[in-house]
């Protein structure tokens, strides 16, 4: 059970008798210090949250994609997990080619068509 400060109810931030989901966060001890173990895990967790996620594709990976649109240079653009962009040359919107990932960068990958969309042959 969690005690809610009366000021939260007085200011209509919460309503008495209602059920709420809350997050429990660690705080400094009454002396204003954290023990070393929790301090280390807090730092590593913060570092994980600050670093961008790894791209969801790897060089050499072969997969099927759906080309959604064309980029400024006329190449096809497909999106995979988390909206990650894959540039597919010589592809048109609606194409569903099999591609191989050639170059992976933090926010975009470049691929080549291994097998064109069978519907366009």
C-alpha cells in the first residue's frame, strides 16, 4: 500500500478511493547518500537509456521488405522494426523484394535487391 500526500487529493491530482498505477523510484537515503550498489546500477541504467538503440538489421542479413515510398534520390524506402529505414535502389512503392543489407548505420541501412518482387516480373 502506498500513502498519497493529502495535497495531491486537495489539488485534484488524484481522487480518493480510485485505483492508480504508479512507478516506484529509488531516492537518496535520509542522510542524502545512496549505497554504492544502487548508485552503480542507476548509472548503468541511465547510460543504457541515453544511448540510442541498436539498429534492428545486420550487414549480410537477407529479408523481405515492402517499399513504402521513394526517397529524394529516387531510391525505394522500406521501414522495418521500430520504423528503421532501409534504402532499396531500383524499387518502387508497393514492391516487395527480397533484399540483402549491405551497409548499416545508426539510423539507416542500405540494401541491394537479391530477388525482385515476383509480381513485377
